[in-house]
C-alpha cells in the first residue's frame, strides 16, 4: 500500500484509537487558542480574567467542535448541528466541572502540587470528553 493511501486510511478511519489520536491533535489546537486568548484578553486588553476565561472557553469549544466534525468524527447521530453543538458544549462544561473538582481534590485532599493535579485532570477530562462525545453524538446507532 502506498504511503498516501495509508495516510488517507488513518485520517478517515473510524477506529477508536485513530479517532483518539486525531481528537488529541484537535484538542491541542483548541487548548492553544483557549489559553492564548485568555492571556491576550487579560494581559494585553485588560479584560477581567473571569470574563476572558469565559470568552476563551467558548472560542476553544467552538474550534474543538468544528475540527472534531471535520477531522475526528465523520458519523453523526443527530441531524441538527445546533442541537449537536449544544450537547457537545454540555459535555464540555461537565468536563470543565470535572477539571475543577479533580484539581481541587488532588491538591487539597491528596496533597499534590496543583500543576501535577492539573496533569492528572487533563488526562481524565480528555478521556471523558472524547468518549462521552463519541458515544453520545458521533456513533450511528
């Protein structure tokens, strides 16, 4: 099989491992946009950090949704893109809540440094977001 065909197979594969890898790449792009926008709005434009965080979260979520549809998941359960995005967002907000809870518990109760707690949270929330979105929105059944 030629390299081009193999790359095409990986890019369009519905195999969960390949989707997870593509989702990690998409999530990385969304994270960079979210984190960078938070910093830029707060530090350069003087926007209050909580408002900056909300704006950045929404932009990151939107980027994640768009690229997840283009690159990661090609099958959909719902016909309405608006309803699909709302469910996608709800899963993301639940992930945000899990993120805060995991960081708090690991730092306050287990005694880990908050940055280590964030790494643990990132892995767990990443998996939550991927599998919840895959099962809820992007599997035809």
